[in-house]
C-alpha cells in the first residue's frame, strides 16, 4: 500500500505556493522540530493529533503532508486514505528534500 501514496516534489510544491494555489500544507512534525522552520504557510498538526483533528484536513482541495524526511507523512497519508481522503500528497523527501532543493523555509501558521 505504501506505493499507492501520491507524492509531490519540492519544486512543484514551491511553484503551487508561488501561484497561490488553493492547497493545504500540513506539517505533522512536533512543535520543537518546527522551530527551525517549515514550508512557508504550512499548518502545524503533529502526527499524533491527526485522528483527533481529521475534520481540519480539507477534502475539497489538495493536501500536502510534510515531515522531516517523508516517512511519517507517508504514514499519515496512508491513514487519511484509509479514512476516505483521496487528494492527499506526501512531500517527497520531506523538509530535507525541500531545503535540499534550495527552497526557503518559513514559519508555520497558527492553527
């Protein structure tokens, strides 16, 4: 099932953000991990809170999940897919891939 997860590359996500596309970016890392930065405009929703806050994850627009390396966000994508979500994407390589492709870090949005 891991191979069924849709992924998005950092440059494509940066392009969508630059176009102000109607997407939701959710960083599932812990608050201490996010202190050093995240994808600009990402919402903070630690992975363990997703089952409690699933209603805060949009179903009417693409949702991109972010973690440090892409492993935890892939697990969260699987969980959401099992709960009926279809428009969910994992940021390939996570925040390491984001920074490694030369993208700027931003601060998370308060949720």
